[in-house]
C-alpha cells in the first residue's frame, strides 16, 4: 500500500481527540485511494493472457497472428505499467521503450525505462520520443504496438514540430502552467506544436495494430487530451491552440517559432492533426484501465468500512483551487450545523483537478491551496478536516503531495503569527503548512489519476 510518510505526525498534530480521529480517517482514506490507483494492480486485473489470447477490457487479440510486439509510451505511471505488461507478456515482447520521470525506481528487463524531465520537457525526453517513433514506424501490418499512456505523458514525450526548439516548448509550457490554463487547454497547444501527439503516433504506426492502455489524469477521461492523445483522433484545431494563447495573453509573448507553426497550420500550409474518420484509427484500440473514479471509490470504501456516512460528491471537480477550498468547507460546515447533505459522522470524497492562477511569488500547489482556503472557514469546528492530495505525490513544483486543515488550523497559525490570507495572496501555501507541520508527503507514487479531496466531519 502506498503510504503517507508522515501520517503519524499529521495525526498527532490534531489538537483534540476528535481532530486526531478525523485526521486519521481522512489520511487513511487517501492512502486507500492511492492503493486503488496502483498501476501494477490495475494492469494485472485488466490485461489477461490465456494461451495465445490477450484480453484487454472488452478487446481480444490472438498473439499468434502477430509477428512482433513493441511496447512504447510515457507518463508518471508508465514505469509501473511497463513492469506489469512485461510480467504478462514476457519474451513475447520484441523490444520496447517508455519515457518515465528521472529518478523512477521501476525495473524491467526487456522494455527500456528512459528517464526524462517533468513537468517541463527536456532533450532526453525528445531523444526517447524519437526512438519510440522509430519503433512505431518500423512496425508492419502483422505487428502489435502496445502504447502505455498516463498523466505526465505530454511533458515526458516531447517532439517539437517544425523549427520549434525544446527551449521554446519549455517556455510556452511553463507560461501555460502558471497562467491558470486547464489541462485541456494546455494540451490543445501541445498537440499542435508536436510531431508525436494529437494522433501522430497512430499515423506513424499504421498499418500496425495499436493497443493503447491509458491511465487517465484528465477530468472526464477525454481520450484526445490524456497525454495529448498520441493515438487518438484530435478534436481540436490550430485555431483552437491560437485562441488558448490569446485567451491568456500569451500569443504575443510566445516564441516566434511557435507562432509560425500555429499560424501556418491555421492557413493550411502544414497538415492538421489526424481527425476522426481517418483510416489509421481503424486498427487502434484505446482502453482506459484506470482513472480518478477508481481512486475516489477506493477512498470512499475505506470511510464506509469505518462506519461513516459517505458521499462521492464528484470525480469531475474543476475551478480555482482557492474557490474549491471554500466550497468544500461550506459543505463541512453545513454537515456540522444541519446534517445536510449527509449526517455525521460523515465522509465526502471529491475528485478532479483544480487550477491555480499564480499571481504571487510563493511556493505551493493546487491541493495545498485548497487546504489553505479551507482552513480560513473551518475555524473552531471540532472533528472537521479537509485534506487534499495529488495522486502522483507531487503537488505543483513542490515535494509535498498536498496538505490538511482542521478546525484548529487558524488557532495554531495565530500562535505562530501566520496570516493565512497573506500566504494565499502570495500563492505560498507550501510555507504556511510547512510551518504548521501539516503538509502531506508520499513521495512519487508511480500513479497519476488527478487529485483527491476528502471531507471528514465527526
């Protein structure tokens, strides 16, 4: 089971018996969510080989009909996915390579695990992506290409289009991450400045058969946005990408090479990304093996097993993190006051992915900002906790997975002369919770299915 490294200390930080109990329940529910989203367990349950028949969800493939099997892909969970696929297929795999975050500790014997940078792409990512594309291009009609895709794949599988440099791509990616753009908007741009994403991998692999195993980190599981959809028809256009940059005031600031590619594309001077109806997709099979709902249900099942009244509020949570934090706290306060929408003892799970529009100079992430905003409204409710984490264990550009707030957070902050509204204005949630000892640390989890927030009211 994926553990929260500092769980005992986080529980002890509760200043009342009831707060300690609420903290334990919230934190252990988050551990259950991470366990449910373990890629190795998911692949083991979803990819089955009996004799020569490989089953993936509702699809079946007779491996006797394929000469070669190639395994490629990328993402934060792709190392664990590669391990699991290798256990299923073993030496049936001819060769493989997946791009994974540098420092990843997974081990394989046939599939090469190629370390690259995330969330800002680098040259090692480009090198690995080129090699994957070479494998896809050499695949023939009677070959099977298995593609392992998970959250983080957009950054980990970069292949800039035209004259765009990796430095240009880093610049625009960084700007989009900071401006509050949604993951769908970011990936709309990424797809149109790439020679790999937005269906291009499927184009290069044709006429081979492609089985795409997807661990979704995008709200609602839109296939063409998960890792920017390398094997999926693209529903967006060059014009959409330009409009995203204009929406956030980034068009005039974007590198000239990016503006040229997008402008040329809009004018029809270079090909659009492959679209629905293209024959190349007739031999592509996309399977979502895991998503936020998997993890959210895991968290909910734990709370239910502990005797709480439970509610899965949503798995499509979006919006500004600070506003979501206030909303979650308003639900906690309503439960405490009236027993709506469920009676105490209550446990509510909300999954999805919020955004942070960075205007300050502090350090933090979506989930830490949710908890900081929540702290301001939880004041003096004993036995009430709001905790939120990123399932990959990395919340924003920090080493924390998220943070936790309870009814005594403001009291503790006041004793340390910490003013939460100032930390929130500076987007400095990390240092606020660091001083209180209420950051949640898991380390990299090897999975990525968005974020999980939990409300416990006893």
